[in-house]
C-alpha cells in the first residue's frame, strides 16, 4: 500500500504542474486582451534626460499577442500609445538623413546599446529608439515574453515608421531596423 501511495504522489506532483502550465497558457492564448498603460509619467522622466539633438516622438500602436492577431484580429486589439527617442546626428545640415529604428532586447535599454546608437549617429544616421517596454510599464521580459511580445515590437516599428515618414528631416526611402 505504501508503495502505491508513493507512486501516486510522484505522478500527481508533475501532473499538477503540467495542468497549471496548460491552464496558464490557455488563459494567455485565449485572453488576448492587454490593458493599456498611461505613458505620461514615463515620457516626462525620459524628457528630462534628453540632449539638444533629441526629441520624444509619440504614436499610437496596439497590443497584439502574436502575428496572427495583427493579421486576423487587428480591429479588436487594444490600443497603446508608444514613444520613442529620435536622435538627429550632430552633422545634421537640414537635408533628409537616413534613419535606423532601434529596439531593445528582453532586458530593455541598457548603456551598451547607446554605444551602437552613437555609432549610427556619428555616421550621419538619425536613430529612433522605440520604447516598447517602457510604454507598457514593463522593465524586462527576461524569463517571460508575454508582457511585451515580439508582435507588439514589430507593430510598434511599423507605426513609428508610418508616423516619422512625414518628417522632412528623414529620408523615408532609407530606413533600416536593428535590435538586440
């Protein structure tokens, strides 16, 4: 009897864990609604760090869980205001310049990213650092990729490009994207 009970306990432990994982996954997959985050305080903190050749660019995006949602359920996805920091190169002379749209990795923006951004600026490129995480109240997605999904970041890039394409300082025919 003791042996059977022991086998049952060894089975139930992993079984409960598997059930829990399936249940949580189902909730995230079936409930694709994300709340919106008010970016006002976050943008104000960022504004205090700006240098003279930088500005905040705000635009509307959405909170898709995955690419399927963008392609098939776009109208039902919750909206989210997102911001980025546009940095013009020091050599800017009034003529349209190429642009690099940049995204942080799962650890959000760090000092080492700024070195790459600076290289682009030194080479005559404008850069737009998209703050997909901060715009959603997320500091990091290390260990989970649900609070700010790849689909959100991709859509943010498209929406940023849509907005900045009308900026006369940017050569919208010469835009690249990078990310970490």
